[in-house]
C-alpha cells in the first residue's frame, strides 16, 4: 500500500514537471514563430531598401548590369533560404518535443487514473469487508447471548391421555401402516378408523390398493371357511361311524 502511494506521489511530481516543460515549450515555440514572421518581414524590407539603390547604381554606372543583377538575386535567395531554414528547423524540433511531452503526459495520466481507481476500489472493498466482519461478529454475539428456551410445555402423560391418543390415532405408534399388496412397499400411515376405507396407489409400482374390496370379500371368505369346516366335520363323523 505504501509503495502504491509513493508511486502515486512520484507520478504526480513527474506530471507537474512535465506540465511546466510543456508550457515552456509552447511559449518558446510561439516566440519562434513570431520571430520567424518578424525576420521575414524585416528581410523583405531590407532587401527593398538595399536592392533599389543597388540596382539604380548598377544601371547608371552601366558596369556589368546583368552580372551584378544575377549576383544580387542569388544573394537574396541564399540569405532567405538560410534565414528560413534556421527558424524552420528550430520550430520543427520544438513541435516534435512538444508532441512527445504530451504523449508521455497522457500515458502518465492513464497510469495515475488506473492507480487511483485501484486504490478507490481497494478502499471500498476493505470498507465492505470490515462492515461484513462487524455484521458477522454482531450476529455471532447475538446468537451466543440468546439463552435456550426451556420446554415448559412438556408434561407427564397419563393413562387417560395415552388411551385417548390410541382411540383418536394421534400417536404414530397407534397408526396402521399402508403396505402395498403387490410389492409390499410402505406408503405411509393411516388412522385405525379409516384403514378399512382407504384407497391408495402405490408410489413404487403404482398398483391400486383398495381396502374396501378386501373388507367386502372377508365375509365371503369366512362363510367359505365355515362351509369347508362343516364338510370336514361331516367326513370325520362318517369315518367314526364306520
């Protein structure tokens, strides 16, 4: 964290010095352009002031008119080229320097933005983590401070209560299990009074179990059994007589 802050301050110092350099370069460049314009004007004025008397003198004296005129024009263009080239080179150099300074300034600003954003997000995350930790600690303290509630509703059950539970069927031990007659799977519990009236479909094999049919068939089975028993008794009596 300290390294990041020190780096941040160093980048700010670099940006400050670069800003000063950019301002100085811009001022110097502006001055160069003004000097170039002033020198150009002065050069033209000086050429006119010197050239007119010089041409007049050559024309009056009639001494090598064309040669002197050629030398004068050549000198004019050479001096003009040297003067403008001097200012152009200086201006181009400072413009390139200004461009590189601005590019590096942009890069430094981007670095500073990233580091500032990183620090801000880190601070936010740390604050959020601190809040979450505080919430967890408070919730844990609250849970520790909560005393367990004693079960004051628990009373001893007497014989009457147990008998009533058996009759009503609230006690699971007094319930009848619903067993599938096909796959013998357990399908829950039923009240004793409702057991013989139950119809349920097995969740395992989906067989329809109908207790009412069994209840209807039970008297028939009893009668058949009684008839069979009577026939057996008759056969035994016959055997005894013989």
